[in-house]
C-alpha cells in the first residue's frame, strides 16, 4: 500500500497550436523584385508580426559618443522597411507528476516565412524555415 501511495500521481500529454498552417505552395508565385507588399497581403493574408528595424539604440549610441556642436545622420530608407512574418507553431508537452518523481518535457517548433521589402514596397527577399518536420 505504501508503494501504491508513492506512485500515485498523474500523466499529462498536450499539444498546442498557434497560427494557421502556412500556404507554402503559394511561394511558387512569389517573385523577387516584382511581387509587391500588397501582393503578399492578398496571397498570404495578414502577417502574424510586422517588424520594423529599431535604430533608436544605434542613433543614441552614436550621439552619446559624438564630441561636437552638431550631429547629422543620414540613414538609408531601405533600412527602415517592414518585414512580414508568418508563423505556424506547435508545442508538444509531456509530464509525469508523482509524489517522489516529477518529469516535464516541452518541444516547441514552428514553420516560418519572412518577407523583406525594398524599393517601392517590392519584395527584396524571403525565407522559409520548416521546423515542424522535426516533430
């Protein structure tokens, strides 16, 4: 009876999904230099994240090290373009909770497409990472 009490507990298995499955087959119609920002939105829908580069830290560090009366910075506008990120994520969890022994495992993988835009909001590049194949 003591052994049964020591081994009582629970086992849990769960899966969590975030986002929608990525339409990777539509990448065949994407053309660098020709596909526009609006084309990407039309084909893939709204991105999970729209990321802009943050230059505040760069500018402040240059400004703090500058010794003079004036500071003039000229940044290439291409550096401030948006990056669209599409992601489909899956998390697998397994746990064993006993009185004398606890075990927890979590595997987090995702598929991700990133679109980079250049002049005139035209596609300058994209990348695909397929992490779900590893699950």
